[in-house]
C-alpha cells in the first residue's frame, strides 16, 4: 500500500498521464465494443484484425486528446470530470455486460425518466463491487496523481500529431464506412464514454423541442347523451407471448378466458420503451410532434376524464383529475397500496357519481415492470414457483424469472377481469374496457433482458403486445375487416367512437368498431 502511495506521489508528465487514462478507458470500458466488431464483421481474419487495430488506435488517439485538453484547460475541474466519467463508464459497462443493453438515446431517455424506486431494483452488490473496482479506483487515480502540465505549445504538438495519426488510419479504413453506417446504433451504443455523452446531448436537445405546446386538434363534439364509460388500461412491459389468450402454454389468464364477449387482437407497439409506447397509445397518428392527446382532447370536448397511475413517462396530461397510486392510497388507507389493485379502488362509485354522461378512465399501470417482477403482485398471485427474488437469481435461473413474470400476467388477468365485472354491473350504462401494453419485454432470450432496444434490432417479444377489448352487450359492433396485425394508434380513434365524439381528427380506418349510423 505504501509503495502504491509513493508511486502516486511521484509526478508524471501530462503526456504520460493522458496515455494511461486513454489505455485504461480502452481496456476497462470498451471490451464489449471490440467483441461486437469481432463478432459482426465477416471479413477474413487478417481483415478483421486490421480493422480492430485501426479502431483501437483511433480510440486511443481520441481519448488521449480529450484527456490532454480537459486536464490542461480545466486542471482540478478536469480531474473531477475524468473521475466522474470513470464512475459512469463502469456503471454503463456493467449494464452492457449484465443486461445486453446498448447505451443509445433510448436508454439514456429511460434513465432520465426512471424514478429512484424503480431504478433501485437494479442495484445489487455485484453492481457496487464492479463500480468500486472499475470506477472508483481509476477515479482516485485521476483525482490524486500529481501531473506536470508543461507548456501549451508542447501540448498542442502532442494532440496535433495524435490527431494526424488517427486521421491517416481513418482514411486507410475508408472502405469500412458502409459497414460502420450499417452498425452505427450498436457501435455508438457500446463506445464508452462517447455513447452516453453524445446521446445525453441528443436527448437534452430533443426534450427542449418537446417543451413546445401540444398541437391542438380541431374541435370535436359529443353526438348523444347516452351514459357511456370507457376504461383504458395501459399495460407496462406486458408481452403477448405470455398471455394464455394468445396461446401461451400456461394458464396465465384463468379469469379472462372465461369472460364472454372478449376480443383479442394481434398487435404491435410503435416503440420498445414507455414514453414512446404510451404516447403512441394516446395520440391520433405516429408523429415526432406532440399532438393533443386522447385524455386532453376528450376532456376539452366535455368528457369526464380521470387518470390513475402507478407509472410515469406519459406525455403531458391536462385534465382536472390526475391521481397517483400514493394519492389513491391516502384516499383509501384500508386498501393494500403497493400493487396496482389500488388503481381500481372506488372505481364504480367514481363512475356512477360522475356529473357527466361520458366518462373516460385511464389506468396507467406498472404491473409487469422489471427487473424485480416478484415485487409487482400480491403474495396470493405467486402461482408459478420458485420465483427469482432478485436480479442475480433471475440471470442465473431464467425459469425463475419467467415464473415471476408470469405471476404478473396472472395478476393482470385478475385486474382486467375485475374491471369488466364492475362495468358489467353498471345499469343503464354502455361500457367498454381496452387493455393495450406500451411495449413487450425480453426475458433472457439470447441473453437479452427488459426492453428498450431500437426497433430495427428489437426481438419480437419486445414489440408484440396484447390488445384486448371488452364491450357491454349491444354497445358497438366490431369491424370484421381489419389488418391482421393492428397497432397502438387504433386506441385513439376507437375510443372517440365509443365516446360518440365526432371530430375531424377521427380516422375510421384506425377504428376497430363500426361507426354507428345516426
Ligand atoms: Zn414501459
């Protein structure tokens, strides 16, 4: 220990310091990047080796120049920046290794939109150990190692020569441009620290754009006074493959499979993460713009709208009644509040006491959110056993992870069945329930977990979603001619139809129901 400390006390040149940081960044944090290149390039062995060496040199050059410049210009602040990057690099690589994620724009957006309570599901002693060894120790080196900075001219010569070498190698490899552009998402997502630095900037500029007001839809109007209630349930990470209703081998839907008048559609989500999936369920059409959302539009048209949520990440909702699970458990202190059952509490009274004839209730659930599926359902729904109690157990025993996940689907089955039974019991009301998931989920297939891969890479399970509909007798007729697979924008237009909202924004091609004749 004393020897290590005495080595740390010996000052080294900025050149040597930058070389050490640059090599360490390559070796400690970029192994997944190089193994991706090695696995996915189908050149000859020598061709691949040449590419790998070339990329390594360019990476060393860039890291060297960054370290040199940051340290020279910012001094102590520069050290802190490098130390922080070590910590984040270590965390990022841990997630790349453990969950096969890529640190792309989607992942960064998910990180920004995740609450501590959900993120804490990922924390494990593996993670902390990894961060200490591969993050904190390098960070200490960056903070404590004495450095002789030298003259600015010298620094510029080093950086200039390094960049020149990098440029020459890049030109020699110019014929690889096509391959790189075909794999840009993956390569960018595995390259540390650039993956999260570049993507964080992209997300910040994107969110800045999103601050813009939503684009108002043309006014609509209610066409009748018939008492009507629609309950829209937005599922979280519920994948079609594990629903008995879609042919899964397990009895995960014992209640719904007995329900009469249930319609089960083949459907895909528009994205593989919550913010985009939820937006697609609520907006009239696929768009980078923010159009007026279903609850906002229905509310402005005169519908009584209530939003109940145990989730987050939805686009801005502008209605009078927005209730979180915490607020609901304050309202109903007797109800067990740590599962999504709390969202259903008092729902019948809420409907029948409405001052309006048209009611829309949106439940934004979190029932199948990972990675700790075991926390998402009450004990009595633990039908499939044994279950993975934590992340490590789930990685080692995929069957236990699937057991826990299937229990969340079993619980979803119960919740949807309860809603339908409540609606069926309402006298004098037309009623409907729609259940659509925001996206699917990976459960260890090809060592991929969770969700959030870019659509062009995502496995089917991340975007094949359940789309389940129930209506009361004689309310609306279902269309017989629909595409074999429908998508999330069908929700907006079908719900306008159910609520008898006539609107120029309505598109009958995206409605699962026949339009009623006036
Ligand atoms: Zn989600």
